[in-house]
């Protein structure tokens, strides 16, 4: 019997897809059209879309707004900007990033909000996207000009976006596991705490801060005097479970730790979510890493690896066991 892991990622995707369809895929577009004025939609389509393109869609029984955005629909449902972005194959980074030039419209897709400035620029945005949509339509074979195929195109763009979001969530969850493990180690010395920061007093009476950071993921810093600090530990957390990608993750940790070394951190630790990691290989690929730990062992809260983690935290921070 072949033992495969449960399809947890696809189960999550199936639930997300139901919500996304109702918010910004073809289903949401059709629901918005039902509440809009067809006369207004048609007038705006004529302003930004060629008659040739509209006729080509009409031959197949399709209305123009299925492929071409118009201001009146985006005003009624700003989230539909996501539908047209996905249909045209733009990732969020490509469309809203500095290269795409549409960053000022991101709140429309994210929260359904439309500012007065965005409203003023909608005709220009729709005209620019319509030019891209015209190129897409020109490239389609006649048998592909149908609602289902256009819906498939949006899903092709959505898939990597969902996977990227899942990776971010997995990474954040791993960081929380490590942070909670540290919290358990230092809990007797905590003076103040929040979900992303711990303040403790060490044996020397100095304040030590343990907190989330952008790069590395968790930092531990001791205050020596007002405006003077000692960077104690930089921790990179790699939560991915795919063993085949471990080399890339170790390489990413090395880049982060090189920066941490330059910033004066005493210790650099890398914590991974792959149990059968080759420590000799990992040490070669990230020579800046002082210690490697596994998330599974920190979650257990016992065993040699956890005891080593605990003792080094206590020693470097300077608090009693």
C-alpha cells in the first residue's frame, strides 16, 4: 500500500475558491452586471473597445464586459479589478508592483474600496487593460472564445497566487511556533509581552527584547545603555516541508545571516521544518549559521535538541534556568 499525505493544501484551496468565485471571478462579474445598466455598460465599451473586438465576441454570444473592463462595473464592484487582472494573466506583484504601474488601485481588489482619486483614473485604467484584452482576444482560437475557457484562464493565474499565499501562511505559522518555544523558555523573566514581542530583564538587570522582524524572522537584542544595544541572536525560520527544496531554503537563510553578521549579531540560527535534514550539507551551504534546529523538536518541548535550544537561549540572554 502506498502511503500518501492528506491533500490538506487542496482542501484549503477548495474552500478559498468558493469565496473567491463569489467575490472576484466570473460569477461575481455576472452578479454585478445583473444590477447594472446595460446602456451604460455598452456606452463605455464603445469608448474603449474596437467594434471588431466587440463583434468577434458577439458572434460567440458573449458580451464585451466578459473580457473588457468598464468603469461603471468597477465602481459598482471594485473587487472586479481582480477578475480582469487574473484573466489577463498578471500576478499581484506584476500588476500592482512598481513595474506594473497599477499600485494605486490595489485597495480596490483587496478591500473593495474606491477612493475619489481612483475613481477619476478608472477610464485610463480600463483603457490600458482593454488594450491588453484586445491582444489576448486576437491570440485566441475561435473555439476558445467561450465563458468556460475565459474562466479557466483566470484560474491559471489564481493557482500560483493561492499557493504563494499558503506558503506565506505556513511560514508565519512556523515563526509563531519558534516564538512560542522561546516564550516558554524565558517565561519566568517576562516583564511585558504581546503576540510579536517579549521584554524580559536578565540577571544583569538589562532589558532584553525578543521580537518578530522582517529579515531575519526573529531577533533577540540586549539593551546595554540608552541608545546602545547588543545584537544577540538572529533566527531564520524555514517552514517549508518539501525536502527537495531544502537547498534553496538553506541558501535563503545564509543570505539573511550574512546581513545579520554585518549588523553585529553574536549568534545566527536556522530552524527548518524538514526532519531528515543533512546537517553536514546544511553547514556547508550556510556557514554563517551557528546552530540548526528542527521545528518538530521545538514543538515537542523535550529531547536533546530542545534542551540544547533552551540552554543556549538562557545562556546568551543571561537569565537563570
